[in-house]
C-alpha cells in the first residue's frame, strides 16, 4: 500500500514545478493580412547547346495572405501563401554574319526570323515570413519556402523558320 503523505508531498512538488512552464517564448500576436501583389519579370531559359536569347518581359500578379503569429527577440515570425498568375518564356535571337567594307565579320540581328515561346502558370508559394526591424519603420523581410506551379497555357510565335529542317542535335 502506498503511503499517502510522501505521495501527496511528491505530487504537490511536481505540480508546483510544472505550473510556471509556458509553451511560447515569444510575444503572442495575431495579425492576418490579405492583399494583392504584382510585378514585371524578365525571362530567359537555359539550353544545352546554348541558344542566344533576348529577355522576354512578363507580368506576375495575384493574391497574398499573411498571418503573423509571434515575435521572437527582434524577429517577427509568420506564414505567407500566395496565388499568382505568372507569364514566362523566352525570345530566341537569330543573327546574321556579314562582312563590312574592311573585310571584318559583323554580327547583327536577323529581322526575318523570330521564335518566341510564352507560357502562363498558376503559382502557389508557401512561405515562412520572417521580418527584422521595428514594428513601425524600416523592416527587412526574408521569405523562404516551396512553390507549386501549374502550366495553364502556352503559345509560340514562329516567323521565317522551317521547323521541319531543324536538326535534332
């Protein structure tokens, strides 16, 4: 049989040590923000063998939701999710080589040939939102996390190129 007095003293001591424990070390805050985002991007693609390209301009825009949960030391912590539409692709550069009056080779853009590929994606990034600095004033942000993208459309513009005559090299 268990002696009641030592058991009661041990239970009270353990309970006394457990009560002051807290689950969070940061200042609790609940801040939900919803907004829109947008921007312009310059695109190119990497190929082997290398293909000369011009930068292709596209737009990105969508919705953003951010939840700030805690403040640890001087860092504000939260999560951010976005739903964006993004245009990407490349514009291939075709060149002609000719000789100038002195016999030197001159490279110039060939205006008779064009190949442009445009792709539109739905992007869903899931980001950790970390902010450093003052609550009101200058802050530095770090966003890190994975992104899921879905191709929703693509188009090609071809001018002056016989696609059947291209080699598979």
